[in-house]
C-alpha cells in the first residue's frame, strides 16, 4: 500500500520515476491524504491512466480508529506516545548543543520545555503538526496492518523522529524534497524577510510605548473572551473578582475591541487594546526568521532550534516591557495547552513577578497537552495535582481550591424553575438536560459533526416516542449548531414545536454565556456526552443534580471511568436511554442512578461553591505582598501559610 500526503508535481514525478520499485514492493494501490487544488484532477488522471496506479482518497473516521481496549487512538497518543517522542527530541537537542560546544546546562529547564511543546503541543487539527503525523502513521498501520506500506511525506523538520517512530510498525517513510526553491534560486527572500522582521519589531515597539498611566500593582488576567462584570453567575474572565473581595483597581486586561476597553475602564479595570499577546500561543516566527541570520550548514531541526531560541528571547523581552510599563506583577492564566504559557512564566519571573495557572477544565488523564509550568497552579483536588506530578509539570505551589464555582443567584434559579414549569405544562413529567461538545466537519481529525448529530437524534427520537419526556439542550457553541447538525436541525425544530423541548441559544464570542449548570437546574437528570472531558458533569453533580456520562470514546485512563457502570457511566446512548426509561417511566428504580454523593469529594474536597472566592482571596494576598514591597519568595510563602491555616495544610502542595 502506497500512501501520499499531497498530490502535487513532486509526488507525481517521484511516482513516475519510482513506479517499478513501488509496484514491486507495495502494489498498485495509492491512497492520498490531502487534495492540492492546483492541477489535482490532472495529476489523478496521469497517475491512473499513464502510470497505471489505482488512486483514492484515504478515508477514515477518527472515532473508528481504536486500540484493542476500545479507546480512541488519538487519546492513546496524547497520554502515551507524545511523552516518548519528547524524550527523543530531548536527546537530539542535547546532542546539537554538544556539537556546537554549548553546555546544555546553560539552556535552562523552561527553555527546553518551550521547544518540546512548540513541537508537540500543536493540535491534531493542524495538518503540519507532529501530533497529526504520529496519528496518521498509527491510522495507516491499523487500516493496512497485513500489507507492506510506504508513506510519501513532504519534506519537514524532525524527519528522523518520524522515521524512527514509523519503524515500530515496519512502515517505510520517504520525504520528498522540493526540486526547485524559487526564493533561493532568485534570492528574493532575504530582503523581504528582513523587512518583515523590522516591521514586526516596530509594531512591538509601538505597543511598548503605550503605557497605562496607573501606578497600582496589577495582576494580568488572560482573556478567554468573556468580558462580563454584571452577572457573577454567568461565564466571566473575572469570576475570581466578582466572587471575592479582590480590588478591581489591581486588575489588568488586554481587550480585543474598543467597546470592551471602554466598558472595563468604566468599571475601574485597567486595560490595553489589541496588544498582540495571542501571537505568543502558536508561535510560528521560529520558522520564519530571516535565514540570513543563520548558519547555512545547520540541519532543518538545528535551524528550528536556533530560530525558536531567538524568537523566545525576543518575545520574552517584549513581554517584560509590557509588564513593566503597566505595573503588572503577576499573571492569572487559563491557557496551558501550548508553549506560550512557559514564555509568559519566564518573562514575569525574570522581573520578580509571579505566574499562576488555574484549572480551566477537568484533567482526568495524564495527557501531554496539560503539561505545564508556573509558580502557582490552582487545582480542583489532590487528584488533579497528582496528575501534574506524574506528567512532569513544574510548580512552586499547587493550591487546591475545589471547582471554581460560586453560589447561584435566586434570579437564575427562578429562571430555571420557569423553564421547567413551561415544559411540564405541555406534558413533560421528567426532564433531561443534554450537554454536547463542539465539532468540526472533517471527522478524520475530530470526532466530527455526525458524532454530535447522534446526540440530538437519539434524544429527540425518544422525545417523539415518549410524551412524558422533556428535553433541554445546552450546546457548547450555538452559533454553528445549525451548520453542524445538518438535516438533524430540522428534527430539532420539530421537537421545539412540541413545547417539551428547549434549547439555549445565547452566543458570546467563544461559547454560550450561560453556564451548563443553569440549564441543569431545570432538569431531573443531566447527560454529558463526552467522558473524555466531563467538567460540566462534575459541576452539575456537585449541585446534587443526578448526572450521567456517555463514554463513546472509551477514555480508559480517565478518573471518571472509576464511577459505577450503568449507573453513572454508560457505553452509549441506547443503554443510557433504556436506563432512563426504566428508572423514570417503567417503575424499575436503579439504585444510585446518576448519584455522585459518594464520589464528589474526590473531584472537589470542599464542595461548598467557594472555589472562585478562594482563588480571588489567594491572588489578593499576592498583590498585597507587592503593595508592601515584599520579595517574591516571601509573598508566596506568606500566601501559602495563610491559606493553609484557613483551609488546611493538605491544601497546598509544594
């Protein structure tokens, strides 16, 4: 079997020149992964009719590619393979430093991990990511296990890593180089790249000159895109401010638009406008720095390392200027899923500041993409903290705060009751709340739209059958739902006509503003559609709302999989719906159905709706320390000591 990454002139010429070798050793069947629109059909005709190969697209669904345990392969790679590959990259980087006679000890721990994550944390949705290449090799091995296999990839960095990995499966890899590089041939790139580089630096200087005239010490709150200071029960970047006594004058925020900036300034929060902090997340500059600055004898990997270090130091200086000029003494960050948080941690540390991360989502497994570095990590529980110890995260303090939740207002409770009464007035006797996940249309790199359509189809069909059933849908992202559901959206519209179905339709930037818990308060049972995540399920269960999870991905390593099967964890929707009918409508009570009371303290040892308050109070102690001109180490020590006295010595892990 012959697998081609792209159909283009390079691959066509290689197939033409190597046709005898390929047919003899790998057969006449070709599968291509991506379509190149330029002359694509022309190349297909030539390969079929002129060279004599049968060529088709490599079609598969991520959800169907599984381990023997039933676990989705992409999850297995995330919790296992990427850690192993990181070790291989570490060896190559250390060897490179030895070759150029640089003591590897001069490259600090954070700089090395910055490189590792710049290579490995790039999402599987990115076709150039190493994660996707590793996934593809596994997929090809699964699909064509009994056949001899060869993969033709375009030239890329870390070719040795990819080749070594493929040998595990006895798959041959060939990287096809560019035959002609027009930029090099005509030498038009040097001046253009230098100009681009100068323009970029000038933009940073322009930002750096914008100083906020406010001398208060501040904590930079990294944005998720939820600028809400009105309703503390709705999603907000400032949940820790709204639910504690943290002074707003000590908060700093980078706004995406002028409207948000005006709004925050009116509410006593200092801000900048469109400072380019987002560019630090998935940094590509490392590959784009002018080659005139580099040694031409370096390999692609060595060039990548060189450029990444240059970029790292340039970006770090830029950040430090930004922090200093706005009196930012600490960072409160949610985004730990790539290398950008390491850069921010190092930048603030070198000027005597403190970095903190808070647990944005439940971390139930040892996944590579949550490996992270900061001074403080605010975590849900001891279990969550231990996960980070196992995967090599590094913090000075892990502060256990419980779920970052808060007490729900009476107005929202009354609104939930109103929705429930409305559904019941049209015949619903039992109401279930369904929490979905986001999806993308290419189901080779994501569970896909059809996977989410199944959720709606299964539940809605049951709604039409059972006139005593009411349903509330809480989409993670509503504004794309119609497109993602396809024809199933018509089924949803028919269900809404029964008046026993309700869907939350609010939109606010990244997601809906209303948290899942508000929807759950109207229901007798919550169904969470993905055990591999599960944050919203835990939040609902904490409120003593019966909650079940559907484990379609077979996340075998997740903490949630320890919960009782066929009571809280169900293999699929059919089994879950059967249990719902038995428990609610057939008088066949299932003891412990959706009941987390015996287990909730493993996920939140406090279970008191004060997680947001604890975070805000801890950060208040941090800023108080800076107001008193204390050293960073003294501030951290005092904050931990006071927290331990109030909440328990076991709640701070060093």
